[in-house]
């Protein structure tokens, strides 16, 4: 299995593939991901790809 969700659907919705796919894409294009968040407030995720 290429991707494995770390939490059950009872804890978090979705398939768990979103950030894993973003990471794979950024790695393949020499980019990077930044993330910051606060519990109960949400998260900000920035994806950088070279031009």
C-alpha cells in the first residue's frame, strides 16, 4: 500500500491522501511544503513549486 491513513474515519474525514500526494508532487518538482497550525483553530498549508 503506497499511502496509509494514520487515523480512523471516526477521528478525521477523508481518505488521507491529500497531503501525501502534495508531498510526492513537490518532491518530484524540487518544491516544498510549509505548514503551521493551532489546535482547534485550523491550519495554513503553503505549497511552493519552482517556476
